[in-house]
């Protein structure tokens, strides 16, 4: 059983090494730690792939590298051998670290075959990957590169120790070539690569193996320096406005002003409205162009629809002159807006309400310059860009998959806004440099309209709380949205999660 508090930390290779060194300096022998860690991994492998009762054994190919990742793999090989598995080792390296060499000698003395060619392992039913861990420093070359490519094509389960060999521990980039794991046992603390979009297809199912690194050592190294956090379920749930106080009325549960839609993008308004409905917000007012009013009344009978004069092409022309922003606890704006309501966006930027901008509102903001206007706002601003919108907003922050965390942090610091950077692993950056990454999601959410649902949901949540708790609500919204997608995909496959269906899973996701 992992300690729950351990799940929140995210470390770089350098931080992991520093934590590990503190433990060694305090007296824990390196060999003892390796023994402990690898024994835990071996047990997990036995649980996942028990020896079949029908056959006498299961053949396991163990890929062994020159460092301590290879040492871990050799301990696993030895344990599986003693438990009755037929183990075959591939180790093409002539020079091993000392401890690793000791384990290799002992494995050989037990009669476990060790080969320098990968072909000897091609009939194995299962592979354990211990080629490289967080010590990988340069691109993998032949013959190991070819061996990795070959094992990947064999289609057998591959269980990686610590990280799939070939992935950079911090960026998740592939260095030369990488193991495509079916399952990865991340050792001790979550490494940054596990939250990087570009690593996801190599990781398979992921699991943290807690081996009792003392919290004091983790905190001594991470201390105030670690600004990268993993959103954990318990914390996300605690942000939900539940349970409601028993004696409460609708105006105490937040009033959201949701500004969205155009004749061209009608559905975006409906989806955002349904997202807001899911949030349980006390009151929902929706600003839309006139011609959407009837349709919205049909889909969202509970919403107060503020219909606005519209442009020739059906965008909102302007807000009603009598609109009073102080009646709302939050404003969310953007889905389906088109680029026309430029003045409207300027007007809400001038308001003193917490403001969430998405989609076209972000594209309009990009033309105004977020770094100039956002720091002048008296209330918090939240931006929810996908990578394309992000680059329009912050064109000089070149963002690619290997630096999205740093880019998100810079954008938040420079604009003073909370920046929710969408992607396979949504990252939420705060102006103070902290960044929160949502670890569990599903590709089912990569679909038109899913962002509109998030805007409504997040808007509805932030309207319900004190602006001081905003960052917690933003995390909760991102987590909740992903959980709804995960549940919907489980019941309906990843193809069955259109944005409307997603709105129908918001509440079931909480019940689950
Ligand atoms: N997390 C912990 O506290 C523990 C981790 N353990 C395991 O140890 C590895 C890290 O071990 P380390 O020896 O530092 O690194 P690696 O095994 O990843 O490999 C480094 C080794 O490989 C050489 N090298 C680097 N890049 C290449 C390359 N492209 N081609 C060839 N050789 C390369 C480098 O020079 C080194 O010699 C960690 O991941 C865990 O699995 C401990 O077992 C327990 C505690
Ligand atoms: K590995």
C-alpha cells in the first residue's frame, strides 16, 4: 500500500538523485535499497502475471542495462527464478556498475542464461525492462536500439522498471529509441516524464511503487523549490462544493454569467450551459445572440437567457446597456463567440469579477495583448487555451511538447492569470510559479465541444466559492471533467464520448 501523501510529488531526475543521496548518506546501504525496491517490483509482477496452473512455467525475458536500473532488473530476475519462472537475461553491456555486476554474477551462478543477443529471448511470454532508468543521459545506440525496436514489435507485455528505457526522465522525450511498455512501475516518486504528453504512448499503465523514502528527505530536497504538483483525487474532491450547508438559498450558491454562442456556433453555447448545469451553480445567466434564445430555453430551461442584438452574421453585437456585472460571482466567456465581439471582451476585462476566458475570447485577447491588460485587472483571470490558442496569446513563448510546463509557468507569471494549458495532461499554472498537472485522463476527451463543457463546469464552480479558493476550484474542474470522460469511455468506449454525452457523465462521475 502506497502512502497517500506520496502521490502528490513530482520530481526531476536530479531531485530524485538528491533525495536518494540523503537516504544513502544517512546510512541506508545502496544494495539494501535496491533489494527492497526490486523485491517490491518482483511481487507486483507475480501478482500481475502469476504462474499459470496449466503450464509448469512462464518464460520471462529480462533486459538488463549497465546501471542500477539493470541492478533492479537482476534482482527481479533472481526472485522470479526462485519463484519458478523461466528467466532469460539479455545484457549486451561489457561494463556494468559494481553492484549490478555482483547481481549479474550471482544470476549466472544460479544458471540463469545471460545473452548478448536479443534473438534468444524471442519466445518469451513477458518482458521486464531494466535497461535504463533515470540515469539515461544520451541517445541509445545500436545494438541496444535495434533490440528495443525488435522487442516492441513482438507484441508481448513489457513491464518497465522506473521508466520505459529510452525516455528522458524530465521531458519524456525519446532519446534515440524507447521501450513501448504495457506497464511501468515508477519507483519511489512520480518522475516528471509521467506527466508529459509526449511520453504517454510509451508508459502503458502506470503505477507508483512506494519504497518508504522518508518525507523529511523528500521535503528537504523539494522544499519550496518544487513548484510542480500532481493533482490527486482526494484534494480535487475536497474542492467540490459538497456538502451544501443545510440552510442555503440559490443566490448564496453563486451566479454565473456565461457569455457564448453565435448563430454559427450554437452548440458551443448549449454545451457550455450544460457544463455549468453540472457544476450545481445556484443561478446561471447566459448571454447569447437573439436568435439562440428559444433554442437555449429548450435545452436549459433553468437558465436566465439574456438575448443580445446580433451582427449580420449572427454574433453578439453588444451587451445590454443595463447589464450589471456586480450581480454575478463569476463571468465565463468564449465558446462559439466568433471573433466579432471585441468590444464585449474588453468590457468584461474591465469588470471586477473573476473571469474565465476560453476559445474565441482568447483569440480576441491575443489581439489586445494579455501581458499588458491582464495585470491591470482587479479580479483573478483564468485562461484555458489549447496549444494553438496559447501560441496566439504568447507568441514568443515557443511551446513544444518538451517544455509545455515551463511555457505555462512563464505565461502565468507574465500575465498574472491562471493559465490552464490543455493537452492530454492538463497543466494549471499560477502566477506564483506553481503548476498543477492532472495525471488521469482519457483520449476520449480529444473531441470537439469537450472544451466548451469544461468552460461551463469551471465557470459554475468558481462562481460558487470565495475568489481566494479559485486555484483549488480550477483543479477540481479539470479533474472532474477528466473523470467524467474516463467513466463515459469505460461504459461506452473512447468513441462514445461526444461532448453532449460527456455532460451526462458529470454527476455519475461524482457518484462513482
Ligand atoms: N530511485 C531510487 O532511489 C533508486 C533507484 N534505483 C534504480 O537506479 C536507477 C538509476 O540508476 P543509475 O545507475 O543512476 O542509472 P541507470 O541505470 O538509468 O543507467 C545509467 C548507466 O547507463 C549509462 N548510460 C546512460 N545513457 C546511456 C546510453 N544512451 N547508452 C549507453 N549507456 C548509457 C550511464 O553511463 C550509467 O552507467 C533508477 O532508475 C532505479 O531503477 C535503485 O535500484 C534503488 C533506489
Ligand atoms: K527501465
